[in-house]
C-alpha cells in the first residue's frame, strides 16, 4: 500500500481527489450515477479543488496547437497557389481599352471559327468540324491577353481565305492545314463526342430544324445559307 501511495504522489503537483476503485474498475472513468442516467453516454468527471488549475486547463485545451491539421492546410494552400499560376491572368480594365465601336466583346467559339474556316473545308459540316478537327496556335513570348487577341484577329482575317493556307497535307486521308499566320488545323485520331441541345420536334420545331441544319449542313452565314430567305427554318428542309 505504501508503495502504491508513493507512486501516485510522485506525479502530483497539487491536491487531487482519487476515487476508491476495485481492480475490475481500473479502466472505468469517473462518473455520477444521476448524470449517467440523464446523459445516457460516456462522461469523465473530476472534482475540482483548484480553480486556477481549472482555468489553466481550459485555456490550454482551447489554444492547443493542431500541428497535423496545420501542416495539411499549409500544403493545400501551397498547392492551390501553384495551381492558380497556370490560369490566364485577365486585366480588369481590358474592356476599357476597346474602342467604342469594337465588336471584340466576347471570346471566340467553335461556331464562329467554323464560319471562318478555310475553303479547303468548305464541304465540312459543323458537327464534323467540331468533333474531328483541332486548332493549334503558334507559340509566342507575348502576354496571354495580347496573344489571345492576336489569335482572334488572325483567324478573323485569314481563316476564310484559301491563299492563306501555306501547307495542306493529307496523311492517311487526315486533314492537316497550316495557315500563314501559323495556326494549324489538323484532324484528330479519335473524333470527339459533341453535345448539343436536341430540341423536341413537337414542342419547339423551329429550333429543332435550325439545330439540325446548323450541325449537319455546310454553311458560313446562318441566315443566307440556311434560312435562305424563308420565314422559318422548317421551310428550308
């Protein structure tokens, strides 16, 4: 008994209450019978004999460092910063630099590029153009904003002119066109699966026919080549 008391006292720095326990209860937390019935869950209660020690324990518990979690958060923040470096920076005042009559107010898209396609692709429909062809722009050391603007201007000025195609190759019946401005149009090894609205014929017949004509019939100007002066697209089919 004396050895046990001596061992317990060696770790004490102040007064503390020890509950009398049986050997079979050595792994049971301190509890109150009335609280256990009301709470119906595990709890660990201790008698507080030193108010200052209680306050120190609460403060240290609230402000304890979470080194493992902090390291994970720091690593996640670092990866996010590195990932953002790959994103193109866009100036907030880019629109202010445009002239009052400028039409460059939106980014380019597949439909616009298709309408300006080279004459070598005259008989290609929009569905084939989007699913089978890819565009590769020439590398440049200029900023991303200036490069994107230059690409759009180059496409607008030269994609629809046959004379601008410097190199036209057909390797294994695959299209490979290089324009004078350096833009390369080549055929994919595996066609992409394209997504479109698929309008319902019964509820929206006009857009149903318009969508089919735009996708599967060669055109450059939607109104003159597809609608052909008719009041509706349905009458053009």
